[in-house]
């Protein structure tokens, strides 16, 4: 049977979703093997949006220009994604200041149907502080997710964002290949305490995965400040200063989204939280799926650039890189240069 257009890349070494995985997540032991793939076709999820926020539909392959490490590539475009079943991981931080956001998280479950579509979609929930917890088996019933969200309990002072992201990607990579894979990351912007997945390892993992990462963050300093307005006895000026200083450092959540071709948004109020989730869902379901066979398979990180051929007032949000793991790539390059 021919490969469906979204089945890329091939040959990943994946996690099996067994009870032992959940036990190891709760115990804090190593969870995530390094995913290695032979890249035959690269998928590039791409959103085209007018300045007004209106999504641009109906573009064909001739409307896009895509380069791989500066080399133009011949692309195929699939824009009929609503019929493709979705696997969605909601990866939710419960450590550090996140307890201040629990009331907003409780509004999430009904909005998940905007991602899942016509009933063929599935969702699971991962919670994390300094440790990871696989909270819910794959389900189509968002009421089960609602029960989990209603039962959230504050975690510890950690937020192992990189560990949780790597684990969530492995969960998605273990799903059937014909499914679209989406990771909705609800967290602070920075990592606090990851021990099992390093930033370079996660760059490679996202680069070899077909997971679309969507990041929705809050400001820890702002959350603490708003909480002090309501509860003046809590927190301290020193704690606020530390949180403000941390906010100046690198934004890990945004970087993860951008690398995958996803988006990063933030929220403060409950209304803004709901609006941002709905917007991310709409954009996730209305992306073009560009694909191409790389002409140059040198192993390592490849930089992608997607542009519109026509000069039109629209922004393009697309995957920025992928990771080629093909032992024959260097040999193929050498042979090509000799010819």
C-alpha cells in the first residue's frame, strides 16, 4: 500500500505505551530513547495568514518557494487536512507558579474538540513538575480530561519542560503513522530542572519528528504579581525580582514551537486563555502540509526556509529545520560530486 502523504520520516525507534512507561515516568527514571530516522520525505507544516488574521486557503505548490540549506526543492502540497485523524498530547505544567493558572486550565477540555475534529481524534494528558506523570490513556472522551483537570494538585518547585516535551513527542511518535501529531504545551517559557533530555537532544528529536508543537505560556512574574493583588500576604519582593530576572532568559517554549513549524502564544486572563487555545486549534487544522524529497541528505540539522512566490501581504509560519539521520547521505553526496 502506498504511503500516505503525512507518513514521514520513516524508521523511528519508538516507545511502546505500556503501564511500565507510566511507572517509570512517576518514578523519574529515564524515559526517552533517541529517535533515529532515515529521512526519505520531509514534512513542512505551513500556515499562511493575512495581516487581518484571516487564513489564506487554496494555494498550490507553485505558490511556495522552499529551500533546504539554501537549495531549492520541488514540493508537494496537501491542504485537505480536516479528514486526517489527530493525535493530541496536552502537556501541562503543574509545578512552580502553575497552581495560579488551574482555574484557566479547567476551561480547556471542551476546547480540545476544536483540535480533534469529527470524532476520530484522540487526546492524552501529561502533567509535569520536576517529574513526569502520564495521566490519561488515549481517549476521544474529553470529559475524562475534564475530570483530570478538575483534580489537578500543585506540584513541586520544578518545571522539567525539556524532559516533558521529549516524553510527549515519544508518545506521539508511537501512534499510527497515518495520524497528524500535535503537542499542546501549557507551561512557563523556561525549563527548570530537566535531567533526562538536553536542549541539543531535543533539537534533534523535534527535527526528526512530525510533531507540531503549539506553545501557550504565562508569565510567572505577572502571575505572582496578580496573586499578590488578590492575596497581599503571599510571595515577596525578592521572589518577584528573581522571577522577573528568569523571564529575561531564553524562551524554551517558544523555541520548541518555532522549530516544529508551530506557534507560541501567551495569556493572562481566562478569556485570553480560551481565545488563544481556539486560535491555535484553528491554525493547526488549517495548515498546508508541504512535503519534499531532499536532494541533499547530509546527516545533521538542515535549515528550511519557506516563502510565497507572489508578493502578498501575508505572513508564513513554517517549520524552520529538520534533522537528517541517514548514514548513506554523505556517501551519496560524495558520489554526486564525482559525477
